[in-house]
């Protein structure tokens, strides 16, 4: 009997840094179907016919009221659910405006990257942060060297 392949949805996430190098985290509402009461990056699913940039701008505006300027893809991380999986594409962004949260979220924080581990992160974000930390710590890793050069030693 042939095996059925995994079904994936694509999501985009904004890694927004302020002028002091802090990262914007938003906290999901306690009644959320996924990642309830967990901290994550703004963003969400890509709609039919949307580009990555269109979806990211729409989702961030809906969730935080911020206008963003996407800059570069930082990486991709997978999140497994019982029926489907999500691939989160994390994009570094600049933002303008003041944060005003949607009803889907109950808090936000500008966090020093070294303090990320103090927050109860969504599993996918925790995995991504750990992956960045591992790559950054590898002395012979090209990605680690780039991360150290670009961001300093945050994590």
C-alpha cells in the first residue's frame, strides 16, 4: 500500500528588530487553537495567490498594526501537527509604527536576543532559535561566521 506524503502549509514570519537590536515577540491568546499562550514572531499562513512579501505584510499589519519592509530570508523551520505540517519562512524585517495587537494575541515584548530563552516560545520558534545558536557556535560553520559577523553574539 503506498504511503501518503505529508501535507504542508507555508507560513511567513517577521523577525523584526528595533534600533536597539531587540526582537518583537507576540503572545498568542490563551484560547488559540495552536500555540496557546506561547510567544512567537508575527506572521501566518500564505494565502492563495499571495507572494511571500504580500502575505508577510498583510499578516504583520493584521496582528501588530506595523508596516514592514522585508529584507532577507533568515531560515526555515518545520512545525509538526497531527494531520499537517507547517513550514515557517523567517524573514528579517524593518518596521514602522506602533504595535497595536489583534484579538488573536494578548501581549507583546521587545526582547534582547539573549533573553529569548526566558520566554515560553512556540515550539517552531524555539527550534529555530536553537538552530541559530548551534550554527553560530560552530567555529568552522560558514553560517555561524556569517551570523556572528551580521548580528554579533546575541544568543
